C-alpha cells in the first residue's frame, strides 16, 4: 500500500531532475525554471494541491538544496545557493 506522502517524494524527484536537465532554448544547460501549477499537479498525480501539499513540497525541496516558490499559477524552482551572495539587510538599514 502506498503512503499518502509518496507523491511528494515522486514530485520532488521530478522537479530536481528538471533542474539539471537542459531545456528552454540554446545554451540553457540547466538551472532555475518556472513550471505551471497544472503540470506540477500532473506530476504529483493530484487534481488539486492544497496549502499543506505545497508546504510539504517546498520543505522536501529545501531538504535537497532547492527552493520552490509558489506564484499562484506557476512555481519557480531554483537552488538555495542562488541566494548566498544576495546583499544582506541588517538593523542599520532599517533606520
């Protein structure tokens, strides 16, 4: 019998594999991408993805070093290392 969360791991496996796969035009060897919510539901084998589902997907992606950003009609997948060199806000900039 399949566990309820099996679709989470299966979906994360596919999303991570897409990150490394070349697609989207000449010279694009992999990296960040956007994917329609409909396609993520299809990969997950679900009619709907509820808030808990998206949270579980995002958490599982983080565990593997990726970020899943929900932008309503589509998702963005990127590596956590993308954010390492971003400028940092601190208390001084809030004054």
